[in-house]
């Protein structure tokens, strides 16, 4: 089994994923990346172009299982509102959802776990990684892009004391795709935290 696979979309019906990490799909509408892990299956366009003679392939984001409980968002927002520093959390699902705040080095503009090795840590278990930006905008920085190289959901809580807002995206091997927060978080439409996509710039 290869770490990375390559698929030519001759028809819209793609074969099952066989690569261990991810696959590139060459289609009429461009180059897509796709992968599947426990809890999520994704595919989206990473390079738009026309490749004549191939099938058009639609992006997908399939979330398996339950969404993250509202109480987890409440907890993260409360903790973020009580410090000027950034905070990092990991979330994953066993029988129920689990949230972890690892030992970390934090400042008002950065946060990182203090693990000497990532092996057998909460980082490895995490399906979702969230960090706060205190009262700065919940936008992903170049440093975030460089750090977030795994296959998981990444989110940022920002403007936590003025207008709490979250940005959510899928990350896969350094490629990113924004998604709406309601796909991941339970009862999001009833929560005081807003989705960054609700604001127009």
C-alpha cells in the first residue's frame, strides 16, 4: 500500500481510497485531494484547471458520528475569556467526545504543546485542534499554515471578549478547505459564538 495515491477520474465513480495518507484525483474540473480517517472523509479541489476527457468530480466532506457537544464550546470560550494568552485544545471521540488541554507554552500571540515527542499523546488522538486568538481576529496565520500539517479539523476562536467568533477548516498535508462551524459543533445556530463566514469584509 502506497503512502500517497494518484487517481485519474475517467468516470464520476471513483475507486475506494487505498493510499495510507491521501490521494490526488485528476478530474475535468482540476486536481483534488482526498482522504479518509476515523470520523471524517473529505475531497476538495486544490488546483483549478480544465482537463479535457475526464469526469467532473464534486467535493465532499462527510462527517461520521456525533457533532461536538455545545458544552465544549462553552468551556473553550470561558477559558479563552479568562486569559490574555492563546490556548490550545485537542478533541476526539471515543464512546463520547473528549477534550484535552495539553501542557503548553503560551503568549498573547502564540501557543504550542510542550511534548518532547508526539508519539502516544493527545495530539495523535485528536480529530479536532482548536486554539484561541484572544481578542484578535480568528484568522489563520502563515505560522498556523506551517504548523497545521496533519489530517484533522482546525479551528480558531477569536474576538473572545467582544464578539466571539470561530473559523473552521479541514487540513490535509498542508492543503486547507474552510467549512461551516455547524458541520462540526452541535446546536451551533443557538450559540453566542458566530461563524467567521457571517461577517462580510
